[in-house]
């Protein structure tokens, strides 16, 4: 083989490796751009849960991050405590739900419900068990809609969701509502799965939601 041909082959191989590496880094940077609060100590990033400002009195600071595709799990922070995450091993495909005492801000229970290969009745039974006045925090991962039925969607609407009726296959969704709420919650974000706008192959961009949820007062 001529020297010039060998050089061309080496150059082609080098370029291929470089393109693959840069592509990997671009995908990785998309994930990590929105993962800035995924550290062991949220206080390092500002106020509680990394918020830019302190919450008013009688409010609880929170931050939710949906899952990224089917790779990076969701994360839920409340009052500077990470209550759901992959590290805590309490998240999974579907809906990841944290129920909090609306008066004290104490975590009551967490639940991960698989809505692709699981049973929607698990979600319905769990939602029925939530006590009146509880704060309900939900973050999607991978697919949180395929097994949803009208009963489950209506129960989530009663928690204050505006978008649950339109939640579809592999949509990204984060939500904070309450059992017994009399209005639509202001704490909700939703991104549709759309091949024209998806950030990751087959999935939309992960989404983040933060704020100060009011304490329940007797």
C-alpha cells in the first residue's frame, strides 16, 4: 500500500473518532446544562434547594427536575433535602411522586409508578390514599403516560394539574399540587414529545421547576 493511501486512511480514522467524541460531548453537555443542582449539598448553589432567592415565611422551597430520556433519573428537592433521586434509589420509569405534610413540610411517603409496563391501578390506589391537605410533587421519567386512563387523569386534575389531560407518550412533566386544592396549581411544566423539537433522540428536553409552595394553614 502506498504511503499516501495509508496517510489518508489514518486521517479518515482520526476524523471519525473525533466526530464521535464531539457528538458524545454535545449530548453530555445537554444533560449537564440543566443538572446544575444535582449536587450532594443544594445549599452550595444559593438558598434552599439552590433557589436564587429565599422563600417567604410559611412557604416551602422546592425544586424538581424531570428525567432525561431514559438515562438520567429525576430529582426532587424540598427545603434543602433531596427526597427523591437515583442516588437514593427511589425513582424509576413513569411517575415519581413525593407526598409531603402540607402543614409541617415533612416527607410522608414517596412512590414510583411504572406507567409503561406497570398497572395504572397502582397509581389510582396510591392517589386515593393521600391525605387531604398534603402537598404532592411529581416528576416524570422516560414515559409517564402510556397506561394512564381517565380515572387517573381526573384524580391528577383534582390535585391541580392543568396539563395532565394532554400528557402523552414520553412527554416531560413536572408538577406540584395538593390534595383538596380549589384551583389550578401555578407549579407545573410540560414539554411534548415531538420529533421535530426533541433534544434527545426519541425524547424531549428534561425540564426543571422551582419555587415556594405555601404552607397549609388551619
